């Protein structure tokens, strides 16, 4: 009987989860377009049609504001120092609107619940695979479903055409990284202490920057530079994790090992996609 290799086990887990994520993403885009053409809503959202600078059809999601007064309003180009205001009737709404304020859209409670659930499951997932692979795969699958929903809405919020292009770039970069990781270059990367230090301090720098964004306002060029840095960093992570898979294939052909590597590669790919999206936005 031929035993399944560690590479095959890892790819079974990884590819099944990515299929769920990207399959749901395209499902969200498809149903949103159907809702637009049928003049209906999808998951509580309505849609407007527009043309982007490349003359491509672009869906713009929004939530119908069925609330009465009072209405929260904010400056269209608000900074962290600008204070929202409250319009208590139509007269005050018009007054604030003349000063540059717009009505704050109602919150998408469904999307907020998905995000919170996804964040909790992702945190649990990092630890649960060490104790039970079947349970880990189950949690992984639920998390991937939520990630697919979030990614679909993220594509719609920016421009789904750019989102699809970013996805293609991510998949090509992943395939390229896989070939490099399984080569002699990948072995050198895996055994290099310098590369491990670059990955550690690079990831630390990204985390510090993201936390800093909650306090400081950075220019668009600075954020884009960070995004390109993140793209390079996560491609290097992909090189390293594929090389690690190649190294472990020789002596640790276990499902729990495959689960941990698949999770690492999954996080590399998702983070790479998010950085590419931020660089393109």
C-alpha cells in the first residue's frame, strides 16, 4: 500500500480550504451582480453600478438608510480629530450637509458578526491543531467560510476587478514560491539564520506599523510602501514554508505536521493577497 506523502497531505488540506475561501468569494460577487440586475438586495446590501477608470463594470455596495431622525453625520474627508455630529431633523441635516457633513451609513451587523467570529476562530485555530487534527480541520473549514464571505465583501468595497487581478497575482506568486521552495534555493533559505531573522523582524515591523495606524495618520504613499514591503515579506514567508515542507517530508510524514504547514501556507497566501489589495487600492 502506497502511503500518502507529507506534501500530498498538506496540499489536500491547503487546497480544500483555499477552494472554500475563493469559491465563496466568487459566489458573493456573482450573487451581488444578480441582485443589482434584479434590483434586489443580497445579505442586506443594495448595489449601484459604475464604470471604473479602465471602463470595467464595478458594483458599489451600500445599505439602504431606513432610519428616521436623529441621524449621525460625519465630514466626508474626516480625520481622527474631527467630531461626528447629530442631525435631529431635516432642517439640521441640511445645515450640516452645507458644512460638508454626510449621513453616516448604518452598520452592517451581519458583516460585523462575521468579522468577530472569524477573528475568534482564527485565534483558536493556531492552537487547536496541536490537539486534534479532525477538530482542527473542522474549525479551519468554518473559518475559511467566514473568510470567503469577508473577502467577497472586501472585493466589492474596493473594486472587484482589482480584487480578481490581485487574486491572480497571488496564485501566480504562490506557484512560483512553491517551485523555488522545493529547489536548492529553498533549502538554502530554510537553513539560513539570516532569512529567519528577516522574517521575524519584518513581521514585527508590520505589526508595529498596523498598530501605529490607529494613532497616527500616514500618507497614502507611506501606506502603499508598507504594502509593497508586506508583499515581499509574505512571498519570502511562502519560500520559507514550502522549503520547510520539503525538509520535513523526509522524516515527519504525519497529518498533524501537514495541518500546521498547511495553516502556515494558508496564512501566508491570505496575508499576501491582503497586502496586494492594499497596494492596489
